């Protein structure tokens, strides 16, 4: 006979769950006596099979193990530890950067940054909720003393007490970095004459905007008499000059909220190009399926772009760039698939004067008809 017991029956309710194998007691109420008289023939074989069966059952019970039921420990109400090691890394020019030691809780969800402009703990307001163990606060007043505290929270919503409170202010010490290369493109079409300017942004915490300077001669300093605009944007369309073929030089500087100004960007130059004068084909002229185009050269052009469309106002389906020549007549040929007889198309030529290849002077659009 075999009797077995589970350790679970001896555990009190609410104990920490674990896995234990069963304890059992086996009592074998048979004898393995052997004698030639009693264990011969059929009786011996039967007795042997019974012994084998009981032995196998005993072995299986030895290997049996019961997994105990896991008891729910209830909701998580334990908050993380307060962030430690609060340290102001840098504070100047309108920004404050501080960090702390990363918490080690496995269920940590992030941190809550609080800020106040005085020491009163009731004045702290949430500045941000972040996963990182550092924080950058920008566009701060130069003269205000700021107070910061940080708490940690877990995925169950438990928030720790705050770590050590730190204070900092960010005096205006340095001017911004200078903007990078300024792009200048003259533009002249049937509607406008202008210079289109653009430049990259400047990574400054207290950036207020940019100053744009222009001159008809090269310059190296930010002369106030050359200032044409102040803007917070990264682009400007200058329509205050209209003289054709005259080079104009441009540069841009950055200014901060304290009025400090950066050095100038590298200077760039362009001019407003005359519009190319088309020669052939004339308006409503019949052409072949592979027409040729000609126009008068513009001395200042780097190249020309010839384009063909099915509407008067754009939507080009073919264009080509032609190497510039400074005098005479420029000619090129259509190199696309043959144009359909009977259809109407529009062609135009643009002069290119800047290294980025943008169109400057744009000719009128002329209509042509494919005859054969």
C-alpha cells in the first residue's frame, strides 16, 4: 500500500507560493521470499509480475511533483526610491542642464520634473515627464533663480518622494553661434523680381532671431547701415531691389534675447537675371515631332533649363539643362519621345546663375503645335 501527502496542506493561507515535491510514504505489504516449492511454474511467474507492477508504481510516485497554486499578493503600492545625486551640469545663456543617478527599480517608468521660481514647496509645478535621467530647460530668464525637484514613478503609478532640491540661474554670457552658409537666389519672372534667401537654424537656448545684411560690394562685418531685415524665420524674400544683372552680397547673423549678436555667416552673392528672349519656334508655330529651340544668350548665366509642358503654367513633362554661352544664340533639340501630331505644347527657358541650380530669369511661355 502507498500513502502520499502534499506539503501544501501544511502551509498557512497567504504564505509565499513555492514549488515542492510531494512527501509520501510507501508500505509494501508483500514478501519477496523465494523457494523452489512456492515459486515455480505459473505461480512463480504471477508472483514476479505483481512485484514488477508495484515496483513501477513506486518509481512513478517517487518522480511525481505537484505545482502549488500561486497566491495573488495584491496591487503594487510601493513607490521607487527618490532620485539621488541631483547635479547642475551647466547653466548659462538661457538654459539649465542637470542630471541625477538612474534608479534601479525593474518597474521604473520615468521621472517627473518640477520647477518653481521661489523656495515655497507649494509653488512647484510639473515641467515635464521624461524617461531620461537628465533634463534641459531652455528659454529661461537670465536673472531668475529657478528651483527644481525630481520624483520617480513606476508602471503602477506609484510616485516617489522628491530627491534633493537644486537651484540655478542662467546668465547671458556668450553670443549665439553664427548661422551656416546662406543660400541666395535671384528670381525674375512675369510677376516679380526678388532675392530668395535661406539659412540653417542655430541651436541656441535663448535664440531670438536673425539679422540679414546686404551690400552691392563684399563686406566682412555687421555694419548697421547694411541691415535690411530682422526675422525669426529661416527664409526671407528681398523685393527691395530690382536692378538687373547687378550682383548683391548677403550675410546673416543670429541674435539672442539679451541682444548679443553672433558673427556673420559666410557671404553669398547672386543677381537678378534678365528673362531669356525666345527666338524659335514662335508662338503657335507648327513644328515637327522632334523640334529645336533657340534663344538669346545671357552673359551672367551658368546654364539654361529648357522645359516643355502641356499647360501654359507648368507641369513639365520634359526638361534639359544646356551649358551656358555668354553671347550669341543658344540652340538645343527636344530629346524625348516623339510629340503627338495635332497636339499643343508650351515651351520656356530659365537662366541659372546660382550653384544650387535654381531658376533665375524665366522666359515667357510660347505655344507650339505639332504638324507632322
